[in-house]
C-alpha cells in the first residue's frame, strides 16, 4: 500500500549543488519542500567527504551517479565573478537539468520571467515584468523593480535595490547594500562595490563604488 507520505516524498526533487561554498550553503535554506539535497559537488579534495551537518560532498562523478537529480551551480565571488560562465559551462550540464531555487519567503510577480539555474534567497522581491536571466544569484532582501533586466551569469548581493527599467549586463557583480537608479544601463562584466549609489549608467567591464558611484583604479 502506498501511503500519503510516500506519495509526497516521491514528488521531492533531488538536487546537486556546485560548489561547496557560501552560496551553496545558503541555498540549503531556500529549498523548501520541493527539493532535497542529494550532495554537494566540489573539485577540492580537502572539502570532499561528509561535513559537520551530515551533507555529502563529492566530485563531479555525482552528475552521472544521480542522473535524475537537478543541478544548482552557484560559483563566484567579487574576485572570480567574471569566470562564472566558463566554470558553469565546464560542468557539461544540459539547460533542462538546471534547477530554479526560490526561497518560500521570496515574492516573485507572476509577470516576472526567471531563467534556469537561478537562486533567489529569502526576502527577495521581484516585481512586474522584471526579467532575471540564466545562472543568476540574488541574495537576501534585495528588491528588483518593474521592467528591470538582470543579465545572465550575474551575482546580486543582499539588500540591493534595482529600480525600474534598469538594464544590468551579463557577468556583473553588484555588492550588497547597493542602489541603482531607475532607467540606467550597467554594462557586461561590471563590478559595483558594497553600499554604492549608482546614479549614472556604467560602461562595460567597469569597477565602480561609492556614493555617488565612481570609477575605481584597476
């Protein structure tokens, strides 16, 4: 006899998270009832094994060991964000296998568009007609307003405000506590430092910070 509990558990999607980093650990709090962690994937032998919380950390063989598991790939930091695309593509994962993880407390408009391999953490608000590209991470309590577009491969910090009609390019990093004024364009590959107030459009491959945000020496 199949119980109700067995039926419910059969609908939970197993998930592989790559790598075993801060973003990946924070993703555990976002899984809700839709996913369960199968394992972390990490290339560093010293991280592999079972962590103090009982989570399995293994190598890339997990991708073939659990072919039914979806994948969440969340590498990247202020020092490595520009290489996110190459790192994720090197996994060789089909787009259809990537997950879309949205914390139960996040509020996403039904009129918004969310790509694959997207992680949206607690308290995030995404309003009407916003478009979030593929392979994007949005950290807690960020607000992305109407008609904003977030390019693929980008990382958005916590407590960020992205006003309406902002166009954020691909492979960008937006530091926590930043505000971007409505209607601005931020070019591909740009880093915006912590707590910045962006009041002018930013050219591609820039590094800006401050209030108001200004270019930093490379």
